C-alpha cells in the first residue's frame, strides 16, 4: 500500500441466527408434544437516517468504473448515538461513533453493518490534507471535503472554506463516504465506492435567475489502464458555475490540480471540464473534456445541490475513462462563492528581476522595473484555472536604454504542470512556450489564523533567455503578482493587521555561478491609521540548485530581509536589507521591496503581495515574489515583550510538573517573523543551571515542521510547525506555533534540549479570564516528550485529545505517542486520563499503557472561552528508573 496508509472499513455481511424449536415426547397420560413458547421478538433496531446521493465506483483489477444518480439501490443508513432519533442528515453529529449500514448492488445485495468507532484523521497528499473519520478493522471513511477551493492546508478539524477571506465555515449539508468491498482494501478484486450523503436542497432554494460560482475539493482514485497495481488515491481542486435561468447546459465545471498519493503517478494532465444539464436540484453530465489529452473520453458525472438558499452547496460523483490513461473515479464538494474576483486586464505591474549573462563579463544585474511597458494580460478560463491565459510585457533597464520584450502566449496548449513538488509545500503550475516558461506559485498564506491558498493574489515568475551579443545569452527571471487589487478608497483607515505568508525567489552567487531557488517565510505588520508598514522575509530554504557552487557563500542562511515604508494603494520600500536577527547593522546586501493590497471592497486588504530585489555588489543577487494573508494581532502573537509567570492566577501563565526550580520564561515576537524573536529561559534541575537569553538567534521557523504519526500504522495524524533556536548554541528551545496549519494564539508549549542533560518541558500562555460554565468542548493537539531508561533516551511525538464538560467540571483525554528517535522495544507510553476542572486548571493521574509508569498530567485553559489548553506531564519515580516527561498543547 501507499506511504500514506488509509484505514477503511470492510464489508461485514450480516447473518441471521435461526432459532429452532424443541419438541419433547410425553409420558403416560397420552399427552401430546410439549412445544416451548417462542422466544420474544428482538427489540426493533433504533431508527436510522437513510441517505441517498450520487455515487461512483471502480473495480481495481479491471479499472472499470461506474457512476449513478441518487438511487434507493445504493443507500447508506446512519445510526448516531449522539442523535438516536435522527432520521435526516441535518440531525446527525458525524464524529466517528456512528454505525453505518451500506446497501449497494456492488456487494451482491449484501448489507454491511459497521459499528462506529474512532477519531478524526487527516489524509495527506502533497501539500493538501482532507479530514476523515475511519472505522477500525473496516473499510469506510467519512471525508470532510473542503468547500472553498483555496483549501486549507493540513486541516485537523472539519472546518471548511466556503467564502473567500472568511474564517472557514463548517460544511453543514454534505459529506463524502468512501467505502470498499473487502477487508483487503488494496486487493485486486476490491471495488472502491464514493457516495455523497447530505441534506438535499429544495427546488425553491435555487434562484430562477442569475448565476453563481462554486469552489471546493475533490477526492478519488485513478487506475491506470493495464497497470491496476499502480492505482492511486488523489486530492484535487474542483469548481463549477451555474446559470440558474437555464436547464440544458446550465452548469460548467471542472476538476484540476490532481495530487497523487502514490508516486511515480503523474496526474498533472488529468484535469477535466464538463457541461451538465440540470433537472430540479440534480444535474447530470456526459459531456466531458480532458484539455491536455487527445482522444475521446467516456463516462458520466452525477450531482446534486445541498443545503438551503442561504447556504447552498453542491456535490457530484464522477467516473471517466481518460483517453490513453485510465479510469478516474471520485467525487467533489463545493461551496458557493459570493465575491467577484475581477482582475483588471491588462494590469500594470512592477517586476523584480535578475538578468544573468553567459559568455560575457556581466555576471548579473538585479532590480525593480515599472512603467507602461510592464504589464500582464490575464485571461481567466472559468471555472477551472489550469488553462488560464497570460501575456506578459516587460521592460528591463539596459545602460541608457532598456530591453523591451513580450512573452509568448501562455494558455492551455502550453501548460506543462509538473506532477511532483518542486520544493517544500509548493507545486507550481507551469506553462512553456517559445523558449520561455511561466510559473504560477500557490504560495501558502495564513489568513484569520488558518493556512490557506491565496484567493485574490497570484504569484508569477517568468523566465526567458534572449541573445545579447554574438556569443552571449542573457536569461531573465522576472517576478510579480497580479490579482483583484484593493482600491485606495477601500483600504481600512483604523486598526492594525499582521500579514503572514511565503516567498519564493532566485539567488545568484557570482563567485561560482551558482543559481538556486529559495523559499522563505513572510511577515508584514500594517498600521492602517498611520498608513505605515514594516515587514520581514526569513527562514530561507534553498532548493533546485543549478551548478556546484555554495549557496551560503555570503552568509545567506540565518538572515532576515527587513523593510519598512509608508503605503497608499501600493508601497515601495527602498531600505530593504538582508541582515542577521534584530540588529540591521551595516550590510552589503541591500535593495527594494514593492507591493500592494489585494481583495475586493467586501474583503479589502485581505491579502498583500509583491516582489523584492536585493544585491551585494560583486557577490550575489537575490530577487523573488511573495504573498501573505491578513490576520488580527492576538494574544501571544503580539510584538510586545511578554513575561510568563508561575505565580498562581498569573494572567500570563507558566507551568511545569517537571522539577524545574525557579522557572522563568519571556518571549518577544519580532512582528510575527521568527528570525528576530527574542527569548529568555531560566531554571535549575538537579544542580544543572539553565540561564540563557537568545536576543538574536538564527531561528528556524515555519519550515521546521514535524509529522505526528498514527501509532497504529494509520498514516499521518497531521503536521505541526515550530520555532526553533537551532544553531544558536549548545542548547535549543522549540516553541510550537501552529498545529495542522492553524495558528495558536493563546497558549503553547516550550521544549528545552541539549546533548548533555534531560530535556525540559513547560507550558505558557494567556490564562482564560472567564471560564465557560455550560456546554462542552473537544480539544485536539500535539504532545512531545522524552522517555529515559538507564542511560538511554528516546524522543516521542504524539497526539493530544481531550473532552471537557464545563457544566459538570469533568474532563477526559488521551495521548497517543510514537517514538521518533532511538525506539525502545516493548515501551508503550500511550495513556488516558480523567480528571476535573478547578478554576482554569485541571489535573489527573495516569498510567502508561504498558503498565510500567504512573504519573500526573496537568494543564491550564487559555484565551477567551477557553479557546486553547496547554500543560505538562511527568511520571513518579519508579523502581525501574524509567522516566516519561513532556508537554502538550491543543485547541478547540
């Protein structure tokens, strides 16, 4: 099976036990046979919500697929202990403890009864994650497909994005059920099915005039023709638009940007578009086009509208034979987008560029160019994007004049999207024509605390090589952003915001001719009242190195690019400098950063994007492009110095159950960036004194990530991201910043480690002022720890879950841990706990699953409405000498 394991549910046929009666012979008196009374009838089963929906299926061995409209022949009944009387989808609370009863002709009329069971899991492919609940020892999973098209990355909850720029909204009306016909999910005889279940919209919920756009995610399977063993699951983006006044040909849509789970499958040419007819709230399509394949496809797509007039969603199941490739089967869910994403065209732009020459004495020049001869003409091809069109015009200064050139037309015929990631978390779309290449980068951004793809801004790189003399060729790398710009009159006039995202660029080292692409993290603080901003790009990671040179020849790694400027509709910062830490001392690496805000009036300044160009004369050039999303400045993420205290009731709390005497910790955020954060940590443990101040560390930030694996072999739970002072000295301090792409705003955990002493763990944050007294909450997060036995030590990562009942004060939870370094045979450090809430705190005893150790876990609720929780755990001294210690953090 693939590297990302999926746990699905096997089809368990129900068998009825036949009870036979007993007859007995009588003795004297001529009595007849005595017949035992019949057993009482079994109690009727609890009610179930019987759900129909569009479905698709594929047979692994043959690759034969099928798709159908909602039918009573293919149905799912769901019994939910949280809603025992539920008869409709809207009444269910899908959280993994349901019993599923699936009836489908694919299973020879058998009924599968699958008892409910387990927890949320993230199914990851490339840079995408879809949430799912799976059922143990079986082959079902409920997949929470994302509505928004911009798609959160590494989502660890069921939040979905249905409206650009908004905090993600739960998908209330439809869910995808994926099932298989045998316990051996990957066996050749298995069929895999995909069915949408939900609350169908009424015809009156659909407008009779006007149009609407929908964006979302797709999930499915590709089975190559003649090579079924190379089949792979995939995640993709989905889009559709509808003309409500029409029925015939009323819907156009498509699925694009397919990311496979199993390599070396390249699905980059399997984008497809469709036209569908609408009948009431259902739609059906047999007209499909694969724009990047030749030949005639076959198959069908069946869909349905869900929800209501105020929250309309759409979903469809599809099965198509892609000509010359194989069978594509799956489903998508999409949410209605209300904003217009109009992009002015042609749009005047500012390019950052590097021009480097071969066969001449000119090693390279870099700069920013603007003016009437710098523009991009963008031709969107709704609803899918990979066959969008671009035409670029650029003017590069050259002595007293300029080099003016236009790009070839980049459209569907020139698109050559790569199927494999070029770099960390980025898989660029790629067009090539006329010796030139255009890259569109889906740079991850953080908006409203959620990691997403940008909606309003597009990051572009154009690379072209042109003759510059009899024996010389000059290669130009140009970087810019285009999008739905925010007019000056729509910008906020009060308040502040922090914009977080990523950058990509090219670095050229003159000493040895090295050229490398670079990925970095972006943070920009904007004050809308004073119309000023300050920003940074840091945490640089090189990739795709051309040539044998040294990337860090001028001390590039560990540096931060900082800048500041006043802004209007656009900004130009001519004071950009590449330096170490918080002290921008004299640096030979200087240049310019330009940018502008993006988002329509209803989402004004939702994103920011632009380009940058710096040079160190005679040494190196650096240019690139960035995009970032808007966030409020909250809690522990403010740039103010914050000191955390172990004093009871301290608003900025600091706690640890470990013997860390005199514990003190302070943290100053450097405007959201990480390379200029400052930290101070002090404690004493077993005569070992720690007293370190890190005012200027070469921090590692968002590109320092770890996976939390399923200890039971079910793949990856999710990913967490941390700030780490790696390389700052003989010690390291790590602070978890995000869990599964979602920022922690009010609490976190700290982890001190060096090579000579036991690790130290602590929790800190902003204590909840007013605890909830009613209701309940479920928390999901991560745990890190250290297990020591004798002279050996192992590091552990894990998943922290907890349920808190604020009405009764009861809580319970679990840690599922996995050893990540130097595993010990026979050690099982998992544990469960159950305790009570006392004020803003809680504690509970625990025993590890192997029965070897006992200890205490304790934590504190943080943020408004107990939004987050953090704490530590430690075992008591044991005869074996074994010790298990660590910390956890979670969010609602």
